[in-house]
C-alpha cells in the first residue's frame, strides 16, 4: 500500500491534517489503533481559539460549529471573595468559541469518510522505518495481519504514548517535563451552565472550573489529590465540594444532575524537541502536553497542523521544502509560549499544599493582574491565541 502522507492517529490533529491535504489533492492514509466508537466517545476540551475556528472553516468542517458553537468574549476569575471578568474583546480584540472536541472529531470523521478518505481503525502501528530517507514506511497490524504503508512523509499525531515519538532517535530527542502534584476531577452533566462564560476559581480548598459544552450541557472540574479515585466521589459529594469553592451567587445558580461522565486527569507540562526527524514529523500530544488550565491542548495541535499542512502543500505544489525544514522551529516558538501561559495560569489558580505564603502571592498576583490594563491585555492575548507569522496566518 502506498500514499503520500501516512498519518498515525485519528484525533483532531490527524483528521484535520488529512482533511486539509485532501482539499489540495494530496493523498493520505490515517492509521488509528483504537476503534471508531472509542475515538468518537472521548471527552476532551471544548474552548477553541479564533485561529482554530478559522482552520476548521478552511477545512470545510464548520457547518455544525457555526450553528452550535458558543462565542465567548471574556471569562471569569474568582478569588478572595471577588469575581472579575477578563474582557478579551476589549483587551485583545478577539474571542473564543466553545464547541466540544468530541463534536469536532465526529464532524471531521464524517467529512473524511464522505470524501472517500482512508482511515484504518484498530490498526496497531508497530514500526516506522527509514524516516531518515526519502522512502519511509509504517508497519501496522490490521485484521490480524501485518501490513506496510509506504509514503513520502509520516505525521505522528498519535498522542503522548504513541509510537511516533518513541521511534525518534534518542540521541537527538530532548524531552522537558513538569508533573503537577494534583489532578482534575471532571464531571459532564446534562444541565444548563452555571455561568455564561468559562469561570476559574482560586479557593483555599483548591481550584474549581465552571465550563460548558452547550447551553444544556455543562462541564465542571475541581482540583483533587493525585492519588484520589473516581469511585470515592459520588455525584452529591462532587456537587457539594464544587459549591464550596465557588462564590455564593454562582453556587446558588448551579443546576445539578446525574453525571454523564466522571474522570480524573493528571496535570503535566511536556515538550519534545525537535519535532522533525527526516521525513517524520510530530504534532499534537505526540509533541507536547499542557495542563488544561489555559485551554491550549487542542489549539496547539491545530496550530501544528496549520504549519505542517501549509509546508506539505508547498512541497507538493511548488516543490518547495523550505517550510518543512522550518517546521520544528516555527511550532516550538508557539508551543513554548502556550506552555508558559498554561503553566502560569495553573500556578496562580491551584493550591500547592499548605503554603499560606504561596496562596497570598497568588491572590496578590490575581489582584494586580485584574486591576492592570497591561495584566488584562497579557491574559486576554494569550487566551484567545497568539497570532501566526506569515505564511501561516
């Protein structure tokens, strides 16, 4: 079997890359180790930067997004008994759109299959060969037999635990990581959101977040210990603890109900360098992980795909490989800035043990930031997404 671009992973990064390439007549094959039902059922992020929205529109997978997405011009910060609003429209002339990653994945799968795109589900990639040459290939197991996919380029969009990054030469690969001493217990419920915009809370009992997926479906989180277990939290216990960490007006407005999904996610910051190894390119969670506090995970994946798709299009259309050669450099510049913002927002909103001094510093920083135009501008600019350089804008 042969294609131009072999894509490992059918998450948003892999699907979006395949769709953008297809619109330019570039063939790709997606290899996904999980089932389609599993991929479509994963509960993930839901806040899209304007750049991500623009890219989904460019990929022509925006019909439902335009109809159902919720445009937010700001977000809330609760601390020290106060609720402040960061006005992104005022300070950064932009906004974000709330639309669940699960829905984005479904939209893109439908688009790829409707266009005759090739996606092999339950295909376990076992080896990426010869990516230091012009003739790489991917060996995978599907339907009980081993197969080989020959290609010009390999896009590793297979997540943190995938084969793509593990295949990179260890003598070249560098990894940077910070693991946080807490996790997020998240609940999805078929209830109207308690707040009109995403709202973060710094409380002496720990961090809390009010978010949503639609006007009738809410997503809430609370900070918990890393050794906590989902089974230790009944729905009632979760709602009670969430209310304790929120201002009275939000807690009283909250509508509770049975959880549709409940899980605990660990938090870490992670970056791999470089992102290119000959004809093998890393994108999305294979290349970087951010704590979800800044809503950057999906958006960084889309940013990688924006750069990689344009670079591949230039290579096939104009025989110009210069953008491919700069892929790692361009992506890492944006990645580290998003890592910084996600790390910073995490450090000022979460409790780090019984550190009374540290908590006072957090409150002081939040107070300064929300009273300063410069501080609000910094937060707003980063939250809506930093601009792309030409020709990636």
